[in-house]
C-alpha cells in the first residue's frame, strides 16, 4: 500500500461502542510514526422515501451538544446480522417504518483522519408502518420524526441546516438516482 505498513496497535481505551488505539506505522522511507485511531464497529443508514418526501429524524447528538437533522441510522452491533437486516431493524426502531425494498446506495468512511467507521447507506422505499420497540436511549425517546419534501433537501444542505455526512451523501445519492 504505497510503501506504508502497519506495525500494530495498543488499546488506550475500550468504550461501550468503540476502541481508541495507539497505532504504529512504518513510512516508505523506513521511519516510524504513531496515530490515535478510533476502531468502530460500523453503521448502517437508510434514506426512507415516501412519495416525494424523505423521512428524517431530529435528535440530540451529545458529541456536538446539538440537535441534528439526519437520516435514520444505527450501529452494526448484532454479531452476524446482515447489513440489510440491520438497516431494517434501525429503520423500525427510529421511525416505526419498514422498507418493502432496500437498495444499496454507498459505503462511506466519514472521518478517515482518525476513525475506521464505515457506514453503509441504503435507499428505502415502499415503507409500511411497524410498531417502534421501546428504547432506553434518551436521544431516541425525545427524537422527532419528520417528512421533508425532496425538493427542499438541497437547500437545507446548502444552508447548513443539514450537515451530517451520511445524510448529505444519502440525499445527494437519492437525487442523482431519481434524476
């Protein structure tokens, strides 16, 4: 890989979701260096489409201490669960809807400077209502579910109302597919 080589890593912190490591590398010239790297289990996200609207969730995000507008998403935290199955589970948990069809849109590494998180994004169509399971997550308990007209989404991205990377990629991908 361009002469770079991983030499190993040491765990600095093991959290509930991710692991922070001190990773050692060798450069093409033989010099060594280290980087702090977050090891993440990965996530899925869905752009749920109902007619000419996209279902978004508005929820508090502690890392930013802000309420953010985004597509439904969640962790790949069930061992052996297929990506599409995780996407359906998260869609039901966050919106109370199940997609009749899921189409893979993209895989995104959203913070490559320090994190290996990979988010697989799907387009979900033919949505049907399902009962949302109870949650112990304060963010999801207070989450707002919205249906936003597709034609309004580019302006919301341009104005900075939507800044979440997976949502920007998902919306722009949807617009490209439907054009």
